[in-house]
C-alpha cells in the first residue's frame, strides 16, 4: 500500500504504526 507521508501525518503513519513501515526517500536530483 502506498501512502504519501507529510509532516502532519508522519507520526501517525510511521512512528505509531502497528506494522513495520518501509519509507522510500525520493528526490528529483537523486539518481537510482
């Protein structure tokens, strides 16, 4: 499942998650 993480939902979606969370950090200037 894909979820857009923002400053306002980071704590709820990542820190307080009852399941493991994989965060993929991405930027236009960062190559694969």
